[in-house]
């Protein structure tokens, strides 16, 4: 009988094609390390809702990795509300060329993020503050997947984002209503969850 880590890794391999992702054996092993650490910390920090290894592989990791087709080589990214590391940690694991700044206000989650990056052999800047209190880093992309009260903070996030940056945001119909001009990509296996892609121009109308 397979253990949970084996089930997670098998689900990655079985479903990666549906998400347009190709994972090397090394990437699968590093993602397995990430999964093992997160499940170990999850009971204490509530990083993600409890789920099966298969659901974590698809609903969290592979979903996060759909960002990669929108990120050119050497892209600089600010990940807002990093929490348990989604979506940015899986992306850093698979693409070592990416440069990321992780913004997370929970000190306990910051400790987790530092440990997981160390264990998977990746580096990133971590800012232990709310994004509203943080100087905007010089990045080309801003990602966000699980920020508390996301829709209500969207206007602040847009004002905070660097001019000319591309926002890569995960959400549902409520976010779709707020970003009518964004390109909306339906997430594989989902009926109402999207990746929204929108570039902020210098004359972007604030919402």
C-alpha cells in the first residue's frame, strides 16, 4: 500500500499533463519534500484546509504551477500573503531561475517559509509584514492566491503593485466581477476558479 507521500507524487505525475506542466524526477522529489513539511506543520499553523494527498497535488501544487507559462526566464515576482507557500514555493521548486519576494504577516508562517525554502534548496526574500506596510519591491509580477479578505483588499493591492507589473491572481466569480478587463483562465478540473492575468498600466483606472 502506498504511503501519503507516494500517493502525492503519483498524483503529480498522473495529472501534470492536464495542467500543462512537465515535472522532472528532481522536481517531484523536491515537491514531495515541500508536501511532507507542510503536512507536518499544518496541524499547528492551519496552512491549508485538510485534504488528501491527491487533492493537495492537484488543487494546490499543480494549480499553482499554471503560473509558470506566464513567467519568463528570470522573472521577478512579489507573492502577497504567502502563507503556506502557495503559489510561489512550487514555482520556485520547479523553476530555479525565478526571483521572488514573499510577503507574509504571520511570524509563525514566516518561520515555516524559511524552513521549507531551506529544505528544498531555494532562496527568496521574505518580508514579515502586511503588504500595505511594505515598500513595493522592484518586480515585474505580483501573485496572490489566499490573501485574507482578498476582494476587499484588491484596490489596495492594485495601488501597491509596481506600475507596468502584471498581476497573476487566483479567485472566483467575485474577483471576476472586480477585474472585467483581465484575462481569465479557467483552472483545470474547476468550474468557477480562475487565474486572472492583468497588466497594470501607468494610467490604470483604480477600482
